[in-house]
C-alpha cells in the first residue's frame, strides 16, 4: 500500500516524461489521459480490500452481482463515451465505472 501511495503521485507528476519514454515523442494528450486514468487506479486500489473482504466473508453472490452490474452498465457507457469523446471518453468511462463500484461496495458494506 505504501508503494501504491508513493507511485501514484510520482506517475502523475512525471506523466509527460513517462509518455515520452513509451511513445518516443512528446504527446501531451496521452499524458493527460494517463493522469485521468490514475484516478481510476486510485479507486481500484482503495476498493481492493473491501472487494477481497466480500470474498473472505463468503459473499461471492454480492461480489458477482456487483461486477456483472458494473460490466452491464460499463460496456455501453464506454461505447457511448468513446463515440462522443474518443480516447478521453474511454478514460472518463473507466473513472465513472470504478467510482460506481467503490460507492456501491461502500454502500453494501454499510448496510449488510
């Protein structure tokens, strides 16, 4: 977790440099999308313990329903946002889906 918390801000700060290394050229749009996707990565990391807790407690039914629902809403959302916003839409859809998963997981844990 410490590595995760240290890595996210570093990748955010050095996104331009990282994209330059990977792409071989300056590509500011890709660096900005990388920064956006880090928010999705944050949500996944912040929710990892809660999701694992569902499995440990034997609540595989909730785990399965949560992820099937996220996929059912997420896949059309990705197609719609990509259609209107291209690569930025894919990043936004990822953030929305992961935020919905963490909010739903928090709600489930509070009410069960």
